[in-house]
C-alpha cells in the first residue's frame, strides 16, 4: 500500500511546525475505517506515545491526527503508520 504524508505547513524560517498542529496522511487506496486509529497512526516522543484523536474520512481516503495537548517545543516526533 502506498501513502502520502501531508504534514502541517512549516515555519520555513525556523524549520518548525506549530505545537498544536494536526498531522495528516492521504492514502492512495481506500482503507478499512476501523483500522485507522490511534494504534495504527500515532506520534511518539522520548516519553512514549502522544495521546491524540485520529479520524479517517473514507470519501477522501484521508486520516488526521490531532494531539490532545500542545507538543513540547524543539522535539522531533515522526509519525508512525501501522504495526
């Protein structure tokens, strides 16, 4: 399966994204909606998983991850897809 990450717009002067930004992914194929959740699409930090709400729109094949709280500044958190 192929997918394309569409991460939040960066502040190009500083190379950063907003601490409250939503990360999004658009899949090239339809997904089973029940399989797109906080287990299959997540952010992690040195302290562990970042709690977040995950939504999936079957019509657009897009998933969005919105952290429950603002993220700590100056921390890398790559998105993770599927187990």
